[in-house]
């Protein structure tokens, strides 16, 4: 009996794309969970990392959330492009709150929330229940928060 051996051709495939890894907040100044009193201005700082060197990082600072309050919640979005060097993406975002920016009228403790995402953060809508931590498909979010009490001088006290 005769047999013929037919070699199996190699199965070539494109290299697998690197898995998307969530960003991480490595440090916060002051520490997350702190309760702070702001009497004139204060700067909050975080250190973040994303091992995916091609990811943009999106940082959103939100005061008086959750839930979103149309009259008092304040939102500030900051995108950070990937590093040109192709290395691990690290950033040190900060955000200053100042009594001259409309906080003098806020007299109750406020929650300051920071979100760090590796995909664009969506805008709040009625469909997403005014959530501010939703990212585009496939993305991840890291978050942290503080409690802030503004004790800003009143306008009449500043004039004296």
C-alpha cells in the first residue's frame, strides 16, 4: 500500500494587538478621601500611569457630583496625548480651585471627583442618567475623590 504525505501549511496570523490595560492613579495630593477646607485657593494633584503607550489619557475633574447638579456642578476636561517616545504613558495632572471662580457662594461640603480614562469620556445626557464616568467602548476609568468645604471670604469682607 502506498501513501502520500501532504505537509500542512503554516497558519500565519497577524500579531495580536496589545491588550488594553486600565489606567491607574498612583498617587493623590492630598490623599483621596481627605476632607479639606479651602479659604482662598487650593491645587489638587494626581499621578497617573497607563502601560499602553499609544493611549490618550482623559482627565475629568467634577465638583458637586454625584449626582450632577445643573446649577452647582462644575466640570473640567483635560486630554493628554500619548508620549512621542512610545514609552509608558505617565502624567501629573492638577487642578486649582480658587474662591474667585464662583465658589464663594457654596457653603456646604462638596465632593470633588476625578476620573482618568484611556478612552474619551462621554458627555452627560438624560440617556446615561447624567453620569460623567462613562467612556467609549473598550475603555477603562480610574477614579478618586475628596470632600471640599469652601470658606471663601464674602465680597463685603474682601472690600474692608
